C-alpha cells in the first residue's frame, strides 16, 4: 500500500483496520500492529534514521553501517513484537552489541536509538487511529508494554556485553603487564615493571600460580628491577606469593631488589630465611639453573650451561 494513503484514513480502510474495530485481546491487537509496521516499513525506517541523525547518535559509524544496522534492528524489533520471544531478542541484542561496540558506540546511543524507534512507531500508530480514541488507547496499551520490554532488554544486553569486553581487555592488559614466561623446562620468569599496588600484587599471584601448574615449574625467578617501590601491604603479599609458590612445589628467586624495598622487607619483619634473593636477573637465572641441575660455566665473560 502507498504510504500516502495512511495519511488519509477517511479514504481507505484495509482489512487490518476492519479487524481492529472489534479486537478480541492484546495478542490480536499486536498482530494487527505488526502488519501495519511491516506494511510501512520503508517510510518508518527512513523516518527513524533521520531522527537518529538529528540526535547525533551513532556518529562513529558510516552512513552505510547505520543504514544496515537500522534495517536489521527494525526487522528484529517488529519480529519480537510479533513473537514476544525475549530469548530471541537477547540473542539478537548480543549480536548487535558485538558488532557495534568495537566501532565505538556508547551505551546511551544504543538506548537512545531504541527509544527513538519506539517513539516513531508510536507516532505512526497515533496518526493511523487518531479518529477513534478508544481504539487508539487499546492499541497503545498493547504496544507500549511490549516496546518498553524490548528497550529494556536491548539496554541490559548491551551493558552486559560491554562489561564482558571490558573484562576481556582488562585480562589482556594484566597478562601483558605481568607476563609469566617459560625460560626453559620447569623454569619460569616473572618480570614486574611499574607500580605494584595491592590489586596488581593479587593478580600477579594468581597468574604465577596458574603458570606454575600449567608448566609444572620447579623454579620461578621474580624480577622486580622495574618496580622501584612497594608499600608494606604489597611487601607482605610478595612474601605470601613466595609461600604459595613453595606450596605448589616451586622455589622462588627474587632479583632486582632496590634498597628501599629491602628496607621495607626488614621493617615489616620478613623472615629472610624464606626469601632467596639475588642481586640481578642474570645471577637469578644462573642460580635457577643450578637448582634445576644444570652446570653453569663461564667462557670469555659469558655464561653457558
């Protein structure tokens, strides 16, 4: 049907219009709404896209990307109105989030475009049934709860997906900032660079213990040359890491202690008998190889085993 006919309700009446004169229930109303929204899909989607542009939403996406996503969102929106399947909507919302989050789309933009679509469709229904206010109220009563449920589901799914991406990025950053590196069989090295606070110290312990189990390590060299300062709580956590590693069957050698960190360890009363410390990383690796049974010899100022 030509979209222009919708603007002249006194001149035309479709089968859907006649069916709505005596609706049986909300489900019947929704089925007629779906037919109307599909019939005028092109015009309503274009109107929605214009509203998105006017509101300066999805600016990180190209016009072609916006067109493709709005078409997909519109069709899924109408399908959910028809089926009422929240699970299908959640699945679609997750897929949508996976596509648009990497493009820099923010949460308020996703909520904004869904609310704009809700309003564009509601305005279309008002224009269609404005001559019969009783029928219009019934139509809106059937539409609004479903539309609000869709908006809420999409928003929650987007936030969940965004948090998952953030956690994934944080895990990647942690792995890069405290990498557990296998040097040779049963030998790991953990170089620590930068500020070592309580949270990072906890993450360090988790990664180290996981690495010990994965590589069946017997010796671990923790090099803290790149971390010039730690407070008492972090120093205590470092000692706990050594103890936990020992329980996992791995000896720990700490290298690169700065004078300040050494003073902190003494101040908090660390049992230095539990700490195997070597001045630098080279010496720590040589000691680790000795513990593993390798023979280290010096030739021309270099070390070999």
